C-alpha cells in the first residue's frame, strides 16, 4: 500500500481533531490537496464506520454541489441522496440543493441518482419543517427530464400528490400557483417508461469496477470495503419496489445481540405474523441486507397490496394489545430464555413506517413448541461440497453473470459443480433460483478474511448452521464441538447409514474453516 491512502485519511483525521465545526472541517479538507478530488469518499467512509452525522453529511453535500457536481463526485452524491433523511433542516436543504445540481449523467449511475433524487424529494416534501417542504417543491419545479430518467408513472403520481399537499399549506397563494405550474410542467415531461431493475444494478456495479482502484489509493483497503459494501447495498435496495420489513434483535439491556441464535428469533417473529394474518394472506420475506456487528435484518416483502396493508394493520394493532397464539408463546419463551427483545419496523412502499417493540411480556403463556434445533434437517439442507474457496468462485461467477462450470471453479465433474451450487444455496448466498442473495453480494464484494467472516455469518444463519449451534447449546459456531457433525446429523437429520458419514465429513470441514471467524 502506498503512503497516499494513509496521507488522505490522516489529513482528514487531523482536521477533525482540531476543528469541531463540521462545515469548517469539510471546507478545509475539500481544499486540501492530499486527497485531491476524492475527498468526499474519505469523509463518507468515515461516516459509515463512525456513525452517520447529519451535519457532516450536510457539509459534504454543500461542498460537492458548488457550482455543479463534478463527475468524480457523482457516486458520492448517490450515497448522500440515497441515505437516511436528516432531522436537521440545514442538512435537508443542502441535500435538496445537491439533487438539483446533478448534471446529466450518461451512465448506469444516472438511473440510480434519479431514484435517489425521488427519495430525497419525497422526504423533503413531507418534512415537518415548512421551509424544507417549500424548498422541495421549488427544487422539483426546477428539475430537468434527465433528473427523472428512472421515475415510474406511480412515482410521478406520488410526487404530484405530495407537492400539492405542500403547496396547499403555503401562505402565499400567488407563489403557490407559480410553483404548481412549474411542477406540473416537470412531471408532465417525465419519461413515460422510466424504470430500474436488477440488470441495472448489475450494470452499475460492473461499471464502477474501474473506479475502485482510484478510491483504493485514497482510502485504503478497510475504508474501501466499507464504501463498496454500502454502494452495493444501496443499489440493490434502490431496485426493490416493495415494502421493507426490518427486524433488530437486541438484549433486554438495549445492546445489540450479535449471536447467531438471534436468527431463530427472527424466524419465530415471521411465524407470529403468519399466524396472526391467517392462511389466506400469502407473503414471503426475501433478505435484502444484514448489518454487520449486530443483527439488523432488512427484508423485502413480496405480497399483493391487500396483504401488505394487512401486515401494516397487524403491526399497528399489536401496539395496543397482546400477541396471542402458539407462535407468539414460542417467541415469548425464546425471548425470555435468551434475555432478548426485538424492535420491528415496517416501511410501506410510500415510505410510511410502523414500529413496535416486542418484549417477552407482549405474548401470553409459558408453553412453547420445540425450538429450531430439534427439527429434522432434510438432505437438501445439508452441504456436500468441502472447499469454501470454490464456493466463493461459484458466487463470483453468478455475480459476474457467468456460468458456473467445471473450469470456472476448478472441479472435474458436473456433479461437483451441482454440489457447490447447492452449497452456496444452503449457506444463503444464492436464492432458490440461483441468483445472488443480498448476503451473497456482501460476500462477493468482501476481500480476504472478511469473505470468510461473512461466510461464517451466513452459515450460522442457515437452517443447518442454526440447528447445529442449538444442538450444541451454543450461540455461535465457535460453540460447536469439533468433529461433532456425525452425532449431530444422527440426532437432527433424516440422513441414515453411510450418508451421515459423508455429509459429516463436509460439515466438519466447514466448521474447521469457518469457526475461527465466529467472533
């Protein structure tokens, strides 16, 4: 590694150490020649690692928006515009100004900036501060057609309704009429078939490959990994036009629960929802993101509009009454035994959130069915591919939209290829249709030991990993005894005879490989 990555990061650390005012610090760093044109990424990476700060976010937005966003800062603009909406009005105004000053972008990134701009405008138009809402209307009325290149007809309708609501609250009727006319012209000129899909996300990540080496020179490995992961997570979240369900598992003292057993709690929570909604409400949760360092899992909700509304209604009702069902009793017992609680946030596609805290006393009754560890694993839930490096190769092939073949992963038979693809599915890195899951993408972008760490988390969260850990009365893979796979499979799987020994050999290899990263 050259001195330049250390120099740019150290320059920012030095400025922050002596300058408490965020706007002053960012302005000084923007003029510092150490990081050259890549200074926004140093600050954003610091924000991602140290915790998001509204004022620093606003300061970066202000400085990269003058007078127009430079090409090398477009990715930074996407990260800011697609990030969390600030409570501080000055930062909100700076984000709106940034959205307005985005130039025409003839690349896949342009579509994602367009979607982030819509997100920013929707938040601005509904902001509780009248000044912010009025400025959002003003910005919307000044956008060009390229700003809305990935805006759907439903987006246009939503923006129109939100703008009209903000305009109706303005005291100056003449100004409101003038802004209304501008907004209508902009929305009428929006592309008729604006859209964004998973292919756009893949194309975006492919085109950004040439940018990562430059950023590596400014950030270094650790910060670059953090930034790349954030970009990929935001990109894939952007293409998800569905309700989002976030489950945060923590211990009863309010600390994050880092144990893999928390995945079992999430499964039980979903079972509570299914029980409450009844068999007529069909839905599925697809994992989108898992925050590292704590168990905060974001799911995409795949269901029709009626069912999605029913989920929201059920959560609102649950805030005022007991959750009462066999599934709720099982959840209560698990929460009590592990001293855990969960915080659930459900965000509808119009960004309206509903949140509740689920504590042990929110469910009635002490009885509970058997825990996940007592369930019998089927053959399809147990891997038979030993080498994690080859599993990573299979994941990389899928990420690059390439076929997984004998040559690409270094095996000799087609059957072995099938084993490794199945292993990636069992670990949750591939979906049942063999597309990369969000966890799979996080593994794909990771480097070195971080790959194995994420693979360890993935296996701990799988049906097989969870069952093995609970059979061992543990909470992490590090609690599983070495060479215990044969006895575990005999107790907890449908396998018999020689098949147990063959699969046990694979599981023991997985334990040996991944156990050091279960920390």
